[in-house]
């Protein structure tokens, strides 16, 4: 997997660099002379889902054709917002199946991560192109399913793109290319961190009103390990993806600790502290929190790598720079959240129209997902877990859907 990922990544980075520049200049329509819009189905109509749907519509090359969510009011709200008729607004747990049969040509999957492998596999089986949010899965079997779906899509001449904003940003692309070309010299060690407040306060307030209500628990999926994968998988994957991108190969092992000391609800941890061990005795420390930092700085999504000839520093939404013998000025990535997603949406459109089915985002993204799961398993088991152990001992996370509408 590593060799093919490295070769495919080069082609992806070249195209993504151009898209990042286009995002900066506002030229991301990409519809070109082919004015036939792609009929898009939105699976997951919550906050992120409607936000990403806005970007698809603004691109100009898509028509939001159908929408699906467990909650009927969310599906209806999205339908009203994007002009989707009532007969193509679907609700309940199996709503996505009806969406796949509604005449859509592509789907954007923005549901809770637990559902991603099943929904993506069904979309590929239905002959559709797939735009998949991170994380792809909450466990190793789910990652393996997504990897298989990406390969199946390639064989069936369907596009399958996974949405990581950093991998479409020109400064990140150039800086990490220089690191791979030797800008740091011999790499010694690194740091990765994701320090932020909790994004689930409103959902937890609703859960607290009736903890026995299964629909309230589904709304609060972000504080449930099975539905989200825990914070290291659902949120921290952004910084761990950059770490994995820098190192190119997966870690040999991870050790760490995690816990819930601050947040009152859910079974997710609210902090992690891990060490990833890479080949050649390169260790990378990782820490995260998902609660108030009381003004402590710096916060955010950060990576630093130190070598014999230089040091790399990246910040999601901030500065990317290489210091030392091979200086690279880089620049600010303040618009990365929206620009990165818009660039990926444009790439998805262009790949569909051009018949480019390489699907080069799948393998590196799945590997980063597995790196996140490795850290979770090491921390929750309170022991060192090797990469080989993780791949052999692959428990599936299960969620009890009793009381929910099928």
C-alpha cells in the first residue's frame, strides 16, 4: 500500500496545488464547457452536511437532487434550503438506501462516522461516485471496508474522494514535499497537537434533558465512542493525518493515556497524550484536549518536526514554514477550512467529468484513520500497541440502535 500511495500522492499533490491557488483567487467553478450538472445526494443534513452542500451548490457543477437524514426535520430543512422536492427528502436510519435509488449520480456522505463504511459501500455498489467526510470509519474493519470500496470504485470507473482540507492546501503541499526531499536532513523527532474547546455543548444540553431518549443520544453522537470513534479519531485525525503525511509510512507502535476528567456526558475521552514510534527511532508526541483551555496558548491544530538541518512548523489556519538550512517562507492558511473543501469539491467534479478514477485520496486517508485508531487503542488499553497487533486484533465497535426508526 505504501508504494502505490506514494506514487499516487505525487499526482494528487500536483493537481491539488493548482486547486489551492484557484481557491485563493476565487476560481473554483470548474464547470467548463460541459454544463450538465451532476445530480448529488446529501447523506447527513446536520451542521457540517448543510455547510458542505452550500459549497457544492456554489461550485456550479452540481444539482442537489436528494437528501437523507435520520431526522425528518433536518432532511426537510435541507430540502427547502436547496430546492429538493418532498418526494426526494428521506428520513430514518435506512433513508440513505432510498436516496441511492432516487436518480442521484454522486453522494456526499456527511453522517456520523459509524455509518460511513456501510453507506459508502452501498453507494459504490449502486454505481455512484462518492465524496466521503473524514473520518472514514471508527474501527479497523470499517477502514478495511472503505479501502475495499475505493478499490471497487476504481475498478468500476467511479470516483471516490476523501475530504482532507490540508492535503489540498498549496503551502502544506509544498512544505511537506520539501521535507520529503530532505529539507530537514535526518529527522530526529516531532510533535503533533490538537487543543480546542468542546464543539458538542449544545448537543450535550439536549441529551441531559432525557438521557434515556435514543434520538437524543443519536444527536449527541460526538460524545459517543462507537458513533464518533472518540475525539482522537473524529477530530484529532486532522493533525494525525499531517503527521502521517510527513512520515509517509505508518508508525511501528503507539503508547499513551486518555480520559474524561472535565466533560460530564458521554463515553468519549476529553483528552489524549500519546507517543508514536516510527522507524529509525523517530518518536512523535501527540496531545489533544476537547474542553476549555482557560486562555492557555497556543491552541489549534499544529505539527512540528525537527531534523539535523531544519525544522518544520504547520498550523491549520495559521503559518506553514520551514526554518534552518533550507528555509521555506510558506504562508498563512487562514482560509483553509472553506478553501480546502471547495478545492476537493472541484477536484471531485473534474475527476468525474474527465473520467479520472485513480481515487488517490483513499489509501493515505485510510492509513491516517488507522493511525488515529492505533492511538485510541493504545491509550484505552493503557499499553503499547504495535501496528501489526492493531491489524490482527481488530475489534468492531457496535452501537445499540434500539428505539430508533429504521
